[in-house]
């Protein structure tokens, strides 16, 4: 596909996936969220350490606010992304209930004046995703640009739904794959250039024997 053909295809897929996601009922969304929350809690126990960045839910995305609240109760600090300007990297500001929010692009709230932080790990919603761990977002390129700009890349976990899986998003040179992908089905880890399905943590039928092993040994202050 030429770049213009990829752009047109992605636009069409975004429209289709948003339409399908918008049709999910509140009951279905709650069930999907509960399963994803469970997988995150069981497979990634170290999320309670350091700073976790997550996204305020947009148009029936996975709602990470519940998981973030649970992690804060156990010691985590949480942050939200902030759009500084078009075609520039995002920054992250610390957020917890009580921190003032302002309305940003697409009506998504962001912390107005809290301290800027660098996340240790990111829960990143995926409109679409593929077998290589690549993310189809909303077309602004903010997160790819942000991850590429960080001196120390955080552990990045894509959170999404199984129905949004594509054969490929036709990744371009600027697209950055996730380290892990978590859906209601379970946990996927990126090995080489493909995702490997690790199973459902503690839920029977191809379960994970133990929490996932993080790809980088320096994660959370180990070997640098």
C-alpha cells in the first residue's frame, strides 16, 4: 500500500471500529472492563510501584479509572497525558481525585496545573490493534511521538477489546508497538515482531503460571 492508501484505509477502519465500539451496551462495557482489570492486577503486580499513566476513557474505550484507583490505594501514583500543541509530544501531569481538571481536545479532561512527571508504565487504549502489537489510534500520532521522545521509555501496555484486532494496521516507520496487549481474553506479550498469547491469569484454561516477566531488566530501578 502507498502512504496515501494506508491513510485512507486507516480512516475507514477508525470509522468502522468507533461505530462498533459505540454500539456496546453499558453492561457489556462493565463486563469487559472487569475482565481487563482482573488480568492487569494478576499479571502485572509491579504496577503498584512508580508512576502509572493512563487515559481518561473516550467513546467506550476501556475505562482505566477503576484500575488506577485500586493501584493508588496500594501505593501507585497516577498521571494523565496533556496535549501541549499539535504535532508535539505529550507531557504527563500527576492526577488523583481532588486535582483540578480542564477540558482538552475532544472534550477529554486533563490536569490543569499539577506537577509534570515521567511515567514508569503506561496503560494505552487502542482503537485497533494487530498481531505485531501495533496500535491504531485516532490519527494524531501523539503517543508514537511521545514514546519516541522519552529518554527512558516506560513499559507500555495496550488495553483494548478482542473484536478490535486486525490482521495488520500496515505499520509505518513512526509506529511504535506495545510491549504487552491486554484484552478481555487475556495477556499478550510482544516477542521479536509478533504478539504471543500468554493466557488468562488465574482464570483457568491456559492460565499464566506466574506474573509476566518484564522485558527490560532495568525496569523499576534494577540494572541500568
